[in-house]
């Protein structure tokens, strides 16, 4: 599933090809994604200039003068830039053509992604307005997390994966960040001290930054002709490493299930 770093990498990959270009055509081959692609999208967006290509949480949006096209990659979506000569494949559901004859193409085999329109401020959109802060923004601090965690009895792992608390900390990044911060993923969120939240916030930011930096090496793939852009295998410390020796203490990494998701941790290093 594309996580925040992949979405940010996608945004950086497509942005230089779209910014300040005019939308000349929109071709929708499959309307039924997670929500239907609005039928009037071509009428609303064609002829408009793309002023900016932005991201909020895992939504990418193309900012036009009269509104925004909101794109989510769902479980299996990917975006790439291609020329009009490349015929669309079976799972290529929408093409947005811009001046210069470049096409932004969404491929989504499982169709859990979406392409929507809003003429509101993006932050007022119903999918976005109740989301927590961006993890890489300055507003995401230990004080903020500590305040939100007060009296919460859920596990600290599910707490940081809650998008109303903070967006973009997916399952892999939660395990990795908790390991770096030395916090047991089963610990109750309300029992984590401010000092330990300081470590956790730093770990979340560094884990996501490293992943985005790694994604930077794949940016050219967004225009490659084989249509497999930009996802990358990150070097992981605990995730997926059950039974392997912990890189710090050599005890075997443990795997448990929390809220139907796998968690990996070292019971010796994480308290
Ligand atoms: Zn360890």
C-alpha cells in the first residue's frame, strides 16, 4: 500500500511535469473507483491551469483556479507521467492530459483509490477536515502528542496510527519508530512520558524523512515507459524481521498482532 513517503515521492515525481500546465483533456475509462469519479470532472477542469501539486496526508491534489482535483492511491494505485503514444493498460483508469502532450495516468488494479473534485478550500473537504497534523510539520510535537494521549488506554502503536491524531504513520513506520524510540508498542498511550514522546516524535520524523529521501532516488521512474514508478524497499530495523537478531541487543525480534496488523519489536530494547 502506498504510504506517506511513497505519496510524497509521487507528488515530487509528477509536480515538475504538471505545474503551470493547462489541462487539455481528461479521459476516464473507469468511473467506479472507491468513490465514482465525478462525471462533470472534464467540464470543470479542462482549460484550467494547474497552479500547484500539493499533498495533505495521503491525498495529492492538483490546485486549479476554480477548485482542486483530489487523488488518493488507495491500496494499489500509482501515478506516472507518460506521452500520448503509450497506450493505456487494463488498470489505467484515468488520463489527465496537459499542454505539451504529457499525460498524468492513474493505474489502480484494486480500484480503492479515488479521483474527486472540490471547489472548497481543501482543508474543509470532508475527507480531510478531521485529520490530525502532518508528521513532518513543526506543529507535530511531543507536547501535542502527550496532550492528546492523556487518559488514553489504547496502545501507543494504535495511537500513533490514528489519522485523527497524526496522519501518515502507517504500520511499517509505527513499528520502526517505536523501536528507534525504545517504546514497547503494547504500552498504553496515556502512560508514555513527555520525554519519551520527544524521542518518539523525533523517530517518526527521521523514519519518514529517510524514506522520502530514499524515494528521491526513484523520481526518474515516474516517466519511465514500463509503468512501474517509484516505490522502494526501505532498510528496516524490525519490521518483517521476526526471529532475526535485534540490531542493538541481538535478542530475537518478536512479532505480535495488534488490531489485525502485524507489529514487530524487541521486548528487550522496548519498554
Ligand atoms: Zn533489542
